[in-house]
C-alpha cells in the first residue's frame, strides 16, 4: 500500500494492475438526453463493471498491492453493498480470505452477491452501531488488513481509472458529474480530470438528504452528519474521508444534490429509454447534469454511472412510481 496521497501516476499504475481483471465499461449516449440538455452527454456505464459497480476497480487495486503475508491473513471491509461485493470478488480472484461488515438493511441482492463471491458477512445496525469500530475490532482480533470503501489511497487510485477510460475514449470535457458518498470515486475522477482534461470542471453529487460533502466543501473542513434517509443507499455516508476530502477540496469545482424523486425519474429514463438498469446512487450524476444543463449548453458533459446493483423488487417499485 502506498504511504503518500495518491496522484495521477497512481491512477495509471492502478490501470495497469486492472488490465485483464476489470472490464473496460462502455460509454453510452442518448440523442434524447443531448436534445434535453442542449449538450453532448457521455455516460460512463460502470453498472456493467464486474460485481455491478465501479467499486471493483478500487478493491482489486488495493488487494493487489498487499504483501503475501497480508494476503494470507485476510482482509476486512465495511460497506452497504457495492464495496462489499467488490472486495469479496477481488479477494476470491486473488485467493484472499475476506470478511465484510454489512448493515442489516443492505439490499438483499447485494448481501446475496457478497456471500456468493465467498465473503464472510458480519451484520450490524447502521443506526445504532459503528461499522468502522466493528471492522477495526475484527482487524485487531484476527490480524486482518482493513480495506475501507473510500478513504484509502489504493482504492482512490483504482476508482480514478473509470474517469481515465472515459477521457481516453471521448476526449476533453467541459464538465464531469460524479456521485458522491465517501468520495473515493470523486477524488479519483478529479485526479484523472486534472491530468487528461485540465479545463474540465468536476462536480460531486450527493443525495439532498445527506449533503455532508457540500457542507464540508463550504466549511473548509470535514462535516459529519447523521445517517441520511435516502434511496441512494450507496451514498448513505456520514462524512468524507480525510484523504478524499483533501483531493476534493483542491480539485472539485462544486458539489450539488439531488432529491429521491429526481433519482427515480433518472432511473426510469435509463430503464425505459436507454434500456439499462441503474441503481439510485448511480443516477446522482445524471440528475445534477439535468439540473445544471443551462450552464453547459452546447458543451461536452461526462456522467459516471456508478453502478446497477438494485433488488429486482425494489427496481420494479421505482418503475411504478
């Protein structure tokens, strides 16, 4: 594991490690979206990534950097679902034992997938218990290496490869909208944008019910909030990480929010017009791009669609709204 903050060279190194392991996900566009926004919009579809989300990138990169001794002892992670699945799958591929701390109310499909990939699940109540404390205790007792979902240099570098691929495929952009939970994807994307599209403004997008990142950016320090009540379960974080915050504060132009209603509207558009399954968290970037379209009329806009892991029953409910 690297002992200094990540930079774009670390993103490049992560991309090399991910060759043959991660998918180079498609970039999609929609004439309807372009007409609605008055811009050229490019969707980097990480819902087609292994384990169904961008998280596989950071997980595989982080585990690949472990020593042989650390691999033998195993790893522990905490996650509401996507990082859990990613760690479990990456660990299976690299033959590393993995234990995952997951909330009791995590989507059933994400729990089943995590278990299916071979992860040992430890459940907790996200409203009464601290997942960080539980994972740290397991690491101490069993000798595991803790791989957090976002505040980890190798994880950040791995996540940045999604934006790297986007810029390599479509060229410079005027704006890039990235969903924001703990900040790993946003921080990594900002590093890639600075190197490959210096004029691109990078924006984070959070659930309206949980705007800790926006508050933090404005306050100049990390602001911690209560667990937000939102359908965007991948962004129900309470605070940014120290590493992600430093990159976001330096490289991100602004942070916007989206309501659950806006997320459902975007989810339905993806399903009915673009024929793809996107989870609510994965709709955050598109929702903000729609809301900010006037500012980028005639421009080139990138949106990272973070994942597609949503229970079929829940997805059907969203479509009926």
